[in-house]
């Protein structure tokens, strides 16, 4: 059986989607769930935000090997669920039935710890609701 993929999207693939994918994968692995989290963006930056990488490293999650990248049509088609963190999806031809929107996450550049907490809470709620 193939792992189910959860694709986290944010515009720059440098902060919100990176945190969400990292926390999701950590919790899924801890609970023995057969999921693969991935992060991408619609207008990717050159690198993961250094503050996000440092925050995650402090929590034992290493994202130093990750590079922001543009989401592909194939990834959108293959993902079981797409979580949008502030992305405009109209041009991506994604069925709304497969999209979850977490548009309440503030930019990490403005409030990193608040963004982290909201993302972590969303991830916990998502995993709990997925299996209830």
C-alpha cells in the first residue's frame, strides 16, 4: 500500500508550508500513520526562512536539506489532501473538495511563534479529525 500524501502549500514554500509539513510528518510518524507530508509553493523563495529553520531545529526537526519549490500539476493530482496556507489556487485547477484552507495563519516574518502555534494546532486537529 502506498503512503497517502498530504501536500502543504504556501505562496513562497519557505515558512508556513515547511512548518506544517514538518509538524504533520512528526505527528504522523509518532502515531504510526502511513502518510507522507510535502511542502511546495506557488511563487517559491530561494531558501527556507532562516528563522523557521532555526525554530524547527530547536524542536529536533531538521529542514536544512529542503529548498522551496514550485508545486507541479502532478503533485496536485496525486495528493490525497491539499492544505493551503494563504495560496491563491484559482489558477491551479484543484478541486475544492480536496482542499483544506488554513488562511488564519499570520506571516511567520511578523509573528513566528503565533504562526507556529496556529499551524501546530491545525495539524493536531487535522490528524484527529482524519481518524475520527
